C-alpha cells in the first residue's frame, strides 16, 4: 500500500478525533457554565471563580506535567500571564453576572462574538491585514449581536452588556497571547490562566467571601471538574485535528446551552435570539476557516 493511500486516511481519522474532542470539551464547558448560573444566585462571581480555580489547579497541573513534563510550567513571561489572569477574571465575572439575568443560550451566543473582536483588534492593535471578505463577516457577526441584544427596543436588557464585555475582554486576552513566545505551548498558557485566575480572584475575595453551604459544594466541584475536562479535551482536539476543521465546532456550545437552559430553567430564547445566534456562529465559522486557510498558504510560501 502506497503512502499516498495511508496519509489521507490518517488525516481523516485525526480530524474526526479532533472534532470529537472539541465537541466533548465544549459540552463540558457548557455544563460548567450551567453550574455557575445556578451558583450565581447564591454567591458572588469572584468567589465562584476563586473556588473553581482552587479546585481545578491541581488537576490542570497534573495534566500539564503528564503531557508535557516540567518544562510546561516554565515561563519567560510571568508578568504577561498575570495580566492575562486579571483580564480573565474580569471577563468571567461579567459572564457570570450575565448568566444571572439572561437565558444560558442567549448569554452564550453573545459571548461567541469574541472571534469578531479578535479580528477587529488584530487590525487596530497588531496592524495585521484583513481582507474584505473577513471584514464583511465581522460586520455580519456584529449585526447578529445587535439582533440578539436589540438596543433601543422594549426587549433590550442591560444584562446583555455583560456577555458582550466578556467577548471583548476575551478577545483582548487572545491578542495579548501574541506576546508569549512560541516555545510556550497551549498547556503552558492553560496552566497559567488557571493559576492567574486563582491569584487575581483572591485579591478581592475578603470583601465577597461567604462560607459555602455543604449542599452547594458538589456544584463548585462540578464547575472545576467540567471546566478542566473541557479545556483538556479542546486542547487535545486542536493538537490532533486541523484547526480549520475543528475550530467551527466551538459553536456547538450554542446547541448545548439551548438544551441545558431548557432542561434546567425551561428557558426558550425567542426567534430573534436564534437568528442572531446563527449569524454570529456563521460569521465566526467563516472567519476561522478563512484564517486557517490563509495561515496554510503563508506556511506553503515560506
């Protein structure tokens, strides 16, 4: 059997496994968000984040050391990782505040505007070149956000600004990742995101802390467990599958959020929310695929 026969089969298998990992990872992250939505009625988001990081850090550390060894926890950018941790804490707090007032699916859809902000900020801050088709996709995506948020209408809720802020801050965090040297992989950045989240959320903890009720402890462990499993599976998905193939499956989070929101809270987003979510997802998928293809062309030329 020739190598030309073997290689496509290997690529197809890797792509399928990568998709399965990303879909599973997104499902677990959505479960984590559902736990956070429930706990948000009882605790400050800062405390939820602190306990999530405190419980998750040993698992993330063990996973990083297992997959990459001790070199994974070495970094030349401690200050930058701390800054990213602070941005992550504010971003997550905004999302948890949004979950208090909004349906899970609606908050998730708005937060998925992050790739649109990444594209726009990469031009404004990094001076990268973005072609006209990607700009049209960005504009379409923001139009989708407006359809979900509906500013100026009777259906507008100020709480929709929370996940929108989350999307913007998450994009800023992704842009700051460009300052991390290529020698530090995804395992290293994941480890320091959790560590930075723990350190930065601890700063304001004395002002918001309340002793967790015993019956709520499983939910805190659930957040930590599901978020860790989600990050691990997504990391593995992007390691073994082509980015242009697996990245669009991030948006399966909209499906999981809709299902979980209906099961646990009987939430049913209206037609405008569904339409806006589809436009946001479509724009994000188009940008992800086009960016991956552009990178492939640049590598081929190099």
